[in-house]
C-alpha cells in the first residue's frame, strides 16, 4: 500500500490535464478565433477518444509490463500537453486532445490494476479508492492551479503546468515502483467481457454516470433557474462534487469490505432520489424559498457522492470476476465512465429540447432507474456465485 500514492499521483496528473482549461474557454476562444461552444468540444473529443479506445488499447497492450506502459503513456501525454501549449490553431488542439484521450485510456486503468497487485487482498478496495482519489484531488487542487497558471501566463500556461505534472509523474513511477508484469494470453482477449457478471457491472457504472451527467452537464442553467445564483454561486455548487468525493470514496470502500456488492443497489437508488428532487425543484417546488438552494445543494451532493461510492465497489467486483484480465475489465469500466459522461450530456440536451430545462433531471431519473435494475442483477449474480 505504501507505493499506491504514486499511482494516485498519475491519476491526479491525468485528470488535471483533462479539465485544466475548463475555466479558460473565453480566452481560448478569443485567441483561436473560434466560438466558445467549439472550444468546449475539446472535452467531448477527449472523452470519446478515451471511451472508444480504452478497451482495444488495453487488450493490445495487455502483455506490456505495467511500469513501462505507464511511464511511456505519461511521457507521451507530457509531450502532447507541451504541443497544446504551443498549438497554433484550434484544429491542432483538437487532434492533440484526441491523442491525449487515447494516452489517458492507458494510464488510469493500468494504475488501478497495479494498485491491486501492490495491495493485500483485504485492502484492494481501499487501494482502488486511493487511485480514484487522484482524480478527485484534480478537481479540488489541480484544476484551480490550472486556472491560476492560465491567469498568470495565459491558457498556454495551463497546458505548460500539465506538461510538468505528467513528466513528474512519469519520473516518480519510474523511480518508485517495481516492474509489474503484464498479463498472460487471457488478459489480451476481449472474450473476458462475456463472462457472467462483467457486463452488468460495467453497465451499472455507465448508466450511473449517464444519469448524473444528464444534469451536471447543465448545472449552470439548472442552478440559475432554481436559486438565481450565477458565476461564483454556480462554482460553489460545482465544488460540492469535490466535497462529495471526500465522503463517497471511503463510503464505497467500506460498503465493499463489509458486504461486497450486495448493497450496491443503494448507489442508483440514491441517484434516483437526488434526480427526482432536482426535477421537482426545476418544476417549481420550493420556488422563491431559501430552502431551494439547500435542497439543490443536497441533490448535487448525494448524486456525486453516490457515483464516487460506486467506483471502488464496481472495480473490486470486476477484478474478482476477471483476476487474469484486470487491465481489460478496468479499461472497460473506465470506458463506461467516459462514454457515460458524453451520453449524459447528449441525453440532457435532447431532454431540454423535448421538455425544457426540467427534462434534464427527468431523464436523469429514468436513466438511474435503469441503473437500479442492473444493480439488482449484479447482486443476484454475486449471490449465485457468478
């Protein structure tokens, strides 16, 4: 367990570079001569590249020793971020973001797989939560640091910061971690995804993130509609995601250590309740009351806490189902997470077109119900020994 924080640092560097420019869209739009909406598609390109490439890349690189793989991918990401700091056009930035998504798809699943090897069996869920904690630390520390660098040196400086973070993480892994062998022939096969219980667990993560992002992708308009808050007020609401992770990750770890996946249904159930509350607020419940702000904050906190609590539970379940192909199943889980984010934003957009702003949380509630059904299937599979 003593070396797992180095893996969390890799997750921190990867997640920081994923969102480091989020507060600098207006500056990038002005300098690059494109609309803010187009600059926002850099995030979509990254998420889709990650989600679509994670599984085939994991299978292709299954036999590569893990330390070598992570050092190579982090070094590539450092060079790509340096390229983005020097990028002359939006087209070049877009291409580099796609390549970054593919590199990131190799790093975080590999870090999680190595954490499992380094931790004793009874502490595996804790080790996985620690790696995921690197992502939450990026929201709490890395992204604000990127905004500071951007304010000081322009948006180029934000990518310069992530260049340094990725290079430092590659060096730390090379110096501090032992070499961990790749997986055998079975680890390179996509057939592992057909094993009993694997797809329902991956689907659970996908639908939970789709449900959550149907609302969170439009959190600015949602907060403004309910409470009238804007600017910094919206930022404070968004910060609840970071706060939620502080409670969600240890909660999920404890859930798995105490009951395995038998209580995993509580996660989508909590998201259903949070999305239903959000929908009622958008439809006018508590309108004009100071309680509306507190209720919306509670809905955001519960939804975010639930998806963070789910992560160590689902990852631990997948490793138990496929100990010989950890890289592929963890990459598939990561793919579900990123595709869920993209699907949630798309579902929210369609819902707004159909039912107005309340539609985002109505859609989120319905999608979370699908996740709840999958959670019961995951639990049944565990009881049956699948």
